[in-house]
């Protein structure tokens, strides 16, 4: 009986990893190919930037639909349909036209938004005693998917004959995820209950704004770190490798943060350590860029930990599964709408200042700003069904 339970647990973890990897790979596979796509399709920088930002906006705009869907259909079946939709979107991007690229990105973005909002709800509802470890698992898999996609996008384009085939290739893992989840046991549907008045609750806003500020810092770093490193004298190849290295460092931090958070009465000290690690790393890039690998380790630890904690806080602050589902949706909605501003803000400051000193100072300010909503959201309290 113990062995059976162990196999079932391993199958659950594996299926979560397969799904979660797809929630970042489609997004991260496009930025390394932007210049090739622009040259081929004649896109302006603004148009290319919009396509890059579109999935992040979708993750904010459509997350609130997830709890409603989870009350009407089993989450396991919904995830199968959403992975099929993600595969369709990825395949459309490979047709090689501007309309297909934008349309496929939109389809994939909507499906990813809903799947990302449903996965924590499934964990909280079906595996409440393992929610910390499983949240850490899919947070780590998010980062793993982004790392693999960003690192393999150009080699795939070279091997398959172009950027279009490289983008379409990410339909394959999405189909695999759909097949895996079609065999998932159980039919998890969350119960209808009185709505928590989340949008009037300070703690709900604290959790959502922490997720937003940490995501804003992450996407700003993801977009501009290679340019910052190149400006400091690194070659494009080395800058790309250091970005991949930062993603690798995030893996254990993204797993450990929610696992530890689930065992604590409050998460204030954990939050403070995570934020200060990232802040010290950004400060290091600002004042001593010559030892960038050291600072990137600290940034990776901080940003990976912040992602994991940001995904876990809605589950900890929600007093029941239904409230946790609604709080997760609110957190992702607010969070990703805020996050979409990060790359644009740093780019605009760079255009005004002419170098990366001022943008790094802004990034440091955003990172430290995480403490303001974060401390309020990390205190030991929950939101009940009535919104209290």
C-alpha cells in the first residue's frame, strides 16, 4: 500500500511538472527570436513588443474566469482542454504571418492564463496537506520551462529551418501535457459558496500587489538584463548565458520558498530575506558590474523565492478552497497587469537617461517596494467566506 501511494504521488508530481513547464515555455520561446521575426515580417519594435507583452496581459485579464469554470467543470478536464488550446496557439504562431503570430499568441495566452489560475486551486483543493511542496514544484517548473525555451529557441530555429518552426515546436509538449492530464484521476470541482468580498479586503490587495511588484521586477530583469550586461562590457553570448544562469539559480529558490512558507506561522522573515537578496544583487550590478555572476546569483535567489512565495500566499491567506481560488484569480489579475509595466518602465527610463544606471536604480526601487504589500500579506491571517 505504501508503494502504491508513492507511485501515485510521483505520478501527480510528474503531471504537475509537465503542465507547468508549458505555462512558461510558449512565452519564453519568442523573445530570443524577436529580431529574426522583425526582419522577416517587417514588424516595428512597438508591434514586436506588443506581441511579447500580450501573454502577460492575458494572464491578468482572464485569470478571474478560472474560479467560475472550476465550479462548472472538473479542473482535470479543464486543464486537458486548455493544453489543447495552448498547442493550437503554438501551432498557429508557426504559420509565418503576422496575423497568425498575433492570433496564436492570443489563443495560447488565454489558455495559459486560465491553466495557471486553475493549477493552484487544484493543489489547494485536492492536496491541502501537500500544498506547500506542490506549489514549490510548479513554481520551479515555471522557471524550468522558461529556461529550456529561452535556451533552445535559436538552436531549434537553426535545426528546423526558421523561427516559425521553432515557435510551432512548442505545440508538442502542450499536446503531451494534454495526454498526461487526460489520464489524471479524480473530478475536482470547487463548491459554490458566498463570495468573499476580496476587492474590499486590505489583505487581499496586499497579496495581489506583492505578486504584482515581484512579477514587475522579474519581467523587467528578464527583458533587459542581457542589455545591461552588454553595456557593462559582456559579449551578447556571455550575457545570454548569464541570463540562463539566473533562471537556473531560481529553480531551487522557487521550490523551497512555498515549501518553507507552508510550515511557518507567518512569512514576514522569509519575505524580507528574499527581497533583500534580490535588492543586494541589483545594487551589486549598479556599483560593481565586474563581478556580475555573484550578483546574478543573489538576484536569482530573490526572484525565484519571490515567485514561489507569491504563488503560495493566496493559498495561505484564503480561509477555504473557494476563497483561495478567488484570491488566486484576483492575485494573478492584479499581478500580471502590474507586471506588464515592468519592461516598458525600464525601457522608457533608459531612453530618457541614455544609460543603464537610472534603470537599475528604478529596478532596485521596485524590488524594495515588494516589502510594502509583502509584509502586510505575509502576516498570519486568513480571509473567510464572508470576506472577514
